[in-house]
C-alpha cells in the first residue's frame, strides 16, 4: 500500500471511542406491548435530555425486511449513473423525491461538501400536491425495489408513531399528544451510500457535514461499517458504533423547539474512513405541513422563558431544504411560510 492510500484524519474529525454510557440502549418492548410504558418513557427522557440520541432494541421490525431493504439500496446505488439520474430529485419539483448525486445536497454548505448519494421516497401521491407530497419515482430495472422500500417506509411510519407516544409520555403529556399534528405527516424514507475516503480527510469534504435533523424524529438503520459521529454536550464528537438488531433514534429541531431546549436536537455527521462502502437507511417523520410548533407551557418558566416563536412544520423544513439543495435555490422557492400550494411547481 502506498503512503498516499493511507487515511490521514484531520484532528477535528477524530471521534472519541466511548462506551455510550450517555447514549443508552433502550428496550422499547414494554412501550410497544403496553406492559410498562412509563419506565421506557423515563429512559427516553434521560437520553433526549442529555444526548438527543439513543439506540432502541426489541422494536418488532423484522430483520428480514431491514436486510432486504439494505440489499435493494445497494442494488440501486450500483446502477449506472445515467440510470440513477433519470430519477433525479429535480424532476419532482418541490415534492423532493428521487435520486441525489454526490455533492447534490450539502447539509452544512458553508463548511462541507457531502460525499454521499441518496434516494428519497415518501407517501404515494398521484401528482405533486405541494412541498414533500407527490409521486415516487421508481427504478424500472429493479423489480423488487418498489415493494421492499415502500414496505420499509410503512414499517418505519408505524414504529415512529409508537416512539413518539413514548416521547409524549416522557414529557408528562398524553401518549396521543402528537397525533393531532400528524394526520397527514411529512415522511421521508432515505437510502444512503457513502464511499470510503482515503488520503487527507478534513471538514471540507466528508460523508455528511455536521447538522441537526429538521423535524420530529429520525429512525436510522446502520450497516456494520460505522462512521456516525454525535456531539455530546461537552462538545466532544462521539462515535456511534453500529449495534446489531438496533435502530438509532434521534430527535429533530421541532422537538427541541417544542421542549424549549429541554430535549436536544444534536449535531451529528458521518465520516467513512473504513475502506469499505457504507449504507444506511434513515427515516424522517415530521408532522402535518401546517402543524404549529411552539414551546410547551410545562417547559417555560421565569428562569427559562420561551426561546422560540411559533412556526409551522412545513415552513421550517422547506426552509432548511432550500439551503441544502441547489435546484431549489434555482427555482426561487424562497417563501416557505406562504404554504404548500403557493410554492408548488411541476415538471
């Protein structure tokens, strides 16, 4: 091996290898079967207060479905680039469905170019209805792709509602607290591919730059490669090692706003220096486009006044996407607060 082939990691990208004592593995079986939801809620509260991240086990999603979705993701990203570009996200307008090429989305554009490629789907619609709602494009050359990936989306959607009920209980709210805000929620099932990096690796180019997620909740399935890094409250990057049979759960900006910073939408990033291809399956669940998020009264006090003004889910999420996707900037989607139909385009 030549010296130039060796990974030389910039000091700012070195994650401390810790045992995740502050990022617990939460057994969610008592929440899902109703046998002891309150005890799970207490563990969720500790995790989201201190880290914003946790692993969950005994989540009831069949391992076979997870494995088959990873296989379909790899098959898709192995397609020739011209086949993938036929499904490019720009063709979906503000529905934001389809393929995203390397450097096509940058989550921390002022500092980092993202060395990743993605494929996004969401709820099926016959036509573009507005931001995040429209038809899903599907690769014609992969006969089992559509059925598998959409089945995974639906399994994640079901699991997310159960986890959000646990988050509600952790805040001493009714378990159904989120339901009125999620009659027609924005959901995105993303497939991700990160090639390995060699040579000098710094913040200019990495798998995905430091960012917080935008909405309510993320459910992440990792392969065995690793590369996820999470910042703890001491400002230290901690490695998020894959644990077989678990999902990684983290909250997004809307829950941090809802809890007036009690719960942490934490910075995280991906650096793949493993020498192997990395794949992951993040599922993002938000809320209805027009659902309003404002700090809970129980999270506001004289010593901790409200830190956020009311904002709708759609306005916040689309505003974040416009900053990350060059094709949205070119289309001048500049007024996300105007509502979904006001910014609708079709192609």
